[in-house]
């Protein structure tokens, strides 16, 4: 981040996002062609305002996977994939079966999935086993030495994977592989995060709705639609607000292109051909406030669900946090730990500038983004920490259960910013 960009956003206590009406009327999305497109432009034009865009094939042309995973005809190179990953165990979803509002998954050897995929193609893209889609495979974590792709510069500020890498529990870097006709039902990404998705080969169709429009796609019980193209949505008794929803933003993503899906945009995705793609979910200072709003909404939903037991259940508030974490994957205590780790990494970087000479993935990212970006990050954490400290549910947490006191962390941030600014 350059100094000018930092100065233009450093006074933001609340990020002001422009109206999404342009997407309702024009259904137009920016297409970024040249690789010299600056991070500062992306930050100001897409990250902060939370607007989608598509990057050209120039941004993935040097990826190893685009050279080795794809045949000369532009199809998946099954022979090479089997050579590298044949014995790996992969998660596979059945697109023809609905389980709650998702597709049920099974774990199978990659070589068995490829055998199914070949047979599926030979049978005219059909099978009595259903349409199976390899989804959410942590390939990069299992085979880090392969280096088959590199994270695009615009997604370098990735707090979500930075945190999970630090605690060595999980990550949100995925590979998807599926035949023509495979698809993902209507959803929003984890914690209302950003996502970027690159097609190694094949084509996808994306249907995207700006934040708020999903409320018109709920049934009479408040349940979100599973398939936004299903005829049942026309039934006013079951979907009373469907007529009010805007038309989705439709994007056809070609092989090699990268789509940026903004925070909180619900979407449904189809593979128009046999397709391989790479996807990251990510968070940073630009959408931290959206994540915090999401978490408050998740806790409120739990509290409403079990509200009748509030006066009869011991540790009711603690139980709400436990249920919230089981449903959304995080509670307020872990959210604070997440903020603490992000903060400590940036304080270390600003104090020592060690990242400029280190070869770790994190330090290289911090060095590439620069000290002004680290300062911006700390400002955003400070804002949310202040919100946490005034939040009644956070106040109810046992202070001894927190890894450090949030007041102290906030003070450290203010002192560091005082020296930078």
C-alpha cells in the first residue's frame, strides 16, 4: 500500500460502501487485463467498496498447474494428475443429492474419482452414481512442495489463512475438480469472507447477488433458497418476497481467468465444462467489520433459538457461545485470539522490519504490502477491538480464558500507530 492510499483511508472509523444499484441495472463487472494493475487501485476500487471484478488469463499464465494439469485441447490432464495425486484421499460431493442446504460428501481415493470422471465423460456426462464433484480439497496443505500456483498479489493480505497457519489447525485454500454439470448451491462464503477463484481449465457460470438481496430469497420460514433457479421460488406462498429480488449478476468465467467475489455476496456456481479451479477464502482489514457483524448475527440467532431457557439454564451465555462455534466455526473468544495474532504479527513487522529478509510466506506477504498496510491493518483491528470492549456478550466472557487482556492489546496498537503516524 502506498502512502497516498493509506492517508485516504486512515481516518475511516466505519468503511462507507457505495450502493450496489449499478449491478442491478447494468449487470456489468470490470475486467482487468494487464498484470501491472496496481494493488492500490484494487484496494480502492474493489476491496474497500466491496465490488466484484474479473482478472484476465495474464494473472495465471505462469502457474505450473496451467501447464501440467491441462492437455493441449484444454481438458483435464488425467494422466499427470494421477501421477502426482493418485493415492491422495479427497472430499467428493454428490450434486444430485440435497442434504439440508448442501450436498452430502464422502472421502475417496483420487484415483477412484478420476476413474469415475472418465466414465462419466464417456457416458455422455451422466452416471447412475450421480454427478460427483471434488470440492474443498486442501491440496496445497497436503502437497506444499508442488508449488502448482501462486496467490495473486491482490489477495496477499489474507488474515484468514494467516491465522489458521499460525495455529496449524486448518486453512481455506482449496482445489475443485468436477465434470460438466457439477455445481454448488446458493451460499455465502465462510464468515462472509472474500473469495478468489481461478479456472485452471474449463468454464464456470456464476450467479451473484449483492449483500441484502438474499433476504428476498428466503422461504416463508426464513430459510435461504437451495437453488435460486428452481421453479418453486415462483410460488408466492412459499417464497413471498421473490418478486422483489434483483436479477443476479451473471459472469461466465473462462479458463485461466480469476474472479474476485466480494464479502457477503451470495452466489451459485455451475461448471459449464469439465473444470479444475483453485479457490481461497480470505479476510482482512477491509471486511473485518463485515465479519464482526456476521458473528453478532450468528450469536443473536442462537440466543433467539434457545431464549426460552435463559432463566433456567446455568451458564446460558456460555452455552450460546458453544452452539455458535459448532454452527459457524468460531466464537467470540476465538475471534479475539484471531485479532490478537494478526496484531502481534504486524507489531513485530513494524518494530523490526524482519519480514524484508525472511523467506516465510507470511513475512514475504507483509514485506510486499509494506508498513503503511500494516498500519492500516492495526487501525482496523483497533476499531473492532473497541466494539468488542463495549459488547455485552463479550464482556460476559471469563477474562482469565482470554490469552491476554484486550485493553492491553488495544493500548499496544495505539502506541505503535503513534510512532508510525
